[in-house]
C-alpha cells in the first residue's frame, strides 16, 4: 500500500469527524429548542388563571340565560361565562335549567 492510501484514509476520517461535529451541534440546538419550549409551557401553565367554579351559558341574544354549569362541565357551550356561586344559585332559583350532564344544582345542594 502506498502513502496516498493512508492520506485518503486520514482525509476520510477527518471528513467523518466534521460531519459528526455538525450532527452533534444540530442535536444540541434541538435539545436547547425543546428545553426552551418546555420552559415556556411551564410558565404558561403557571400563569393560567384558575378554572371558574360555575358557568352561566347565555343564549344567542345574550339577554337570556340558557343553562347553569359547574366549572368542570365537559359540555358548557360556546357562550358560557364564569359566574360566582351566588350568581349560579340565583339563576337556578329563577328557573334557569341546570345542565343535565354536570348537575350544578346537585353540587350546590339546590332542589330544582
């Protein structure tokens, strides 16, 4: 074997080293990006306001109340707004229907 074979082998190994260094740098950028996204997600969760305890669902004209829901209801409707406990009780006492899925009347201890 001649010297050119050794030089080409050395050149190939140096090329491989450059490729691996670029791959490692790219992987480290991916890790840094993922760590940043995870930190942003955690901050977002910490800043998220607490879920309301009660929801009042309004109708299309926004003047009539369609239903009362618990804050954990899985089907509150698109026009639901947060409400206080007193507002939820008052609505139920004025014959506003209680959601049949989450039963806020039962949670509030009110017989409808």
